[in-house]
C-alpha cells in the first residue's frame, strides 16, 4: 500500500504542476513539502514513543498541560493521541494497567471510546454505554474543562434535550470561560444539522467572539458557523444578504486573528485552513491565497476532509485554484467583488 500510494503521488504531483503551472508564488511550499496534521515539537516525541508501545512521554505531556492549566494545548494533544490510539492502543492499555486512576489516562480512554462509538451507525446507543467513562474523566480532575467537551459531544450524539446540554455547558464554561473545544461542541449542537439553525449558530458564535480575547481561537468561531452554512448547499443557495454579510464579517474577524500569529505557526493552522476555504468559497481568492502563504506546509484534515475524500488533495487543489484565480484576475486594489461562487 505504501509503495502504491508513493507511486500515485509521484504521478499526481507532475499532473498538478502541468495543470497549474511550473512555478509557485513566493512563500508557498511545493506540493510534496505539505504535510497533513503534522505534530508540533511537543507532541512528536509522545507519538513516536506511542508507536514504540511506550506511554510515558504521552503521560508526561498531558500531565504537564494539566498542571499548567494549558487547556487548549491539552485538548489538541489529546485529540491527536486518540487519533493514533484508534489503530494502535497497546500503549494506552499498558498505561491504564500501570495507573488505572491517572486523570490523563482516563481522559484518553474516554475520548477514544467516544470516537469509536461515533464511528458506528448505532452511535447513540453506544455513546450511552460509554457515559460512565466520561463521568470518570470529569471527576478525575475537577478543574479540567476538556472532559466537559467530551460530555457536550456525548450529549449531542445521544440526543440530549437543551436543558441537559445547557447544564453541561454551564459546567464547561465554569472551568474555562473561553475554551475553544467546548465552544466548537456547543456550536455543533446548535447547528442546522443537529438541534438548531444557521442563525442560532451565528448568534452564538458572534457573541462568544465578542467576549473573547483578540488572540483567542474563539475569534474563529463565526467562520466555523460560516463554513457550516456554505456546506449546506440548500441553505447556501437561499442565504439572504444579511447571512452573506455575516459570512464575510466572520471571515474578516478570522483574518484579524490569523494576522496575530507568525507565518507557518502550527498553532493557528486549522483556523487558517478553514479560513482559506471560506474565502475561496466567497470568491475572495487573493485573501485565500494569502492564508495559504501563512499556512505554509501545515495542511489540516479539517475542513478539507469535510469537502473531499482526499483531505491533502483537497487542500492542494484549493490552493492551486486560488493561485489560478489570482493570476487570471488581479484587482487594482482591495479585495475582489463577490461573484456569487460558492466552492471551487
């Protein structure tokens, strides 16, 4: 499989170069230099050790984030470790055997169980069965908001009523008022695909962004609401000028957030990937291309896996599309007029 994929990639790369031209604008890495969900310097050793069946570096990393109350970093590291554990969980089994009450091991165990339950068509029933694991994680360290993000996702999947969700939300924000993961979980619950509407999503996201610091990832919450609307083809076609204005305002807000971080910084990479997609969908190709420059080599599964069967290929195609559009139409100044295109 590895050899086959390498061979296909060798065929695809020249095809892209032929289609989109031989050169890349300054600041854009070559296609074969782009990595999908590349771990940062703190996470890499834990993943390498886990691949060798060793849990100690992962345990130390999560313990450090918990002790320092680095909740955003903790949540991000947890998610990546769980993605790895979905296929290779021997290190987690050993960790739980050695320290069955470790708050960090219990958190990984609960998140992994939630992920596996969601993969089943019968996810609502399976999620109900893993509820005790989430409870154990929330009780292991009462300060930690990350288990409450799991509880919010769990509530959505088990069709919990608004009253139950609101009670969980209160517990989450009591621990961290602006925790991005918890806000994303709430936004999903309020989405038109679940128990709310696009307007409810925007209302919630905009209020949260107003209350958050200017460099908080919560500033990207409105652009997530915009992405949900753009992915809902029927709603996107029916979108009023007011909703379209909210989409563009969300993109502008996320551009401001992106500008607060250095080019190539992996921390805002997912926000920048999402923003690049939304800008491209709105016909703002020059601004999308600038986000691709700031992204550098850090492609992320979200949002590309939501719009393509090949997340990395979707990223590269969207980047190439932005290049082509900018090359074929250079406005004299300012951002291009929106031409009604939604998508690539």
